[in-house]
C-alpha cells in the first residue's frame, strides 16, 4: 500500500503493512502528483503495479511540489530514517533548472543524496530531467550530463529522461505546460519501471 511521508511539518498519511522492502520516492511536483486526483500519480501507479505483480514492496512517496535538490538534500536523511528503504528513486532537479540555479550546486546536492542513501545500503534509481532549449545549449547540456555523470560515478540505475514520450505532447500537460495530466502518468511509470524492475528481487 502506498505511503505518503514527509519530514517536519508534513504528516504520515497512512501506514502500510510491512513489506519485504520500501521504495522511497524523493521528488518534486511531478512525483507528488500536482493537479491529480488521489491514486493517479506515477508513484501510486507503481504501488499498484507492484501489488499486481505480487512483488512484496511498498512505495513511500516523500515528494513535495516545488522542491529543489537543496530541499531534497536537507530532508532526505529524515526520510531515509523513517522509511528505511531498500531502493531510493531520486527525481529532483527540474525546479533547479527552471530557476536557472547553478548546475554545480544541483550536482553536489544530488551527489549528497545518493551518498546518504548508499550509506544506508539502499539501491539508487536516478531520474534524469531535460530543459527547454531557451535555457541555452551550454546550460542544458551541463544540466542533462550531470545525471549521466552521477549515475556512472555511483553505478546507479539511470532513467535518462523521466518525461520521455510525454514532454513533446502538449495534450499530456495541464494548462501550465509544466505538470503532466493523469493520462501521462502510465507513460512516466513505464520510463521508471524499465530501470527499476531489474532491481526488484
């Protein structure tokens, strides 16, 4: 059963029966299900797919809308302590890019998050993101390459682009052209599942 946890001022919404292992998702609005109904986000669909496949894992969604890698870095320790995951999916960086924050800082924050998860013996899935071309080729190239370099350095599983097959379709976004609609969530899940499934035992 999907659990929603948060650190500090957020509450634990529900407790799932103890599974063989928790999968912790640390992301932003795309993973938090901004603008979607309950049970429509891709982490919720992941939880459902795991149950349908009779894989004994629970999904713990610690995603917060608007979060950056700095925010994720500041709270991942408490999230790891609470969830005690065997797998951590890190899906952050999009807001860093949209705000034009330094790529070096984003990379350092993601690196620290991976280190924290690895220190607790968790396996890592890093979900990459891409930016619109109007941010400039140098910035977008460095931004995208950061995920590749971190995955290689840590031998982490990499989802090259979380929104692959979604980003180019305007009909799969809310009017803000940033947040995917419910119909996009199975496509996002498929992008994650291809990389996550080999890690499930």
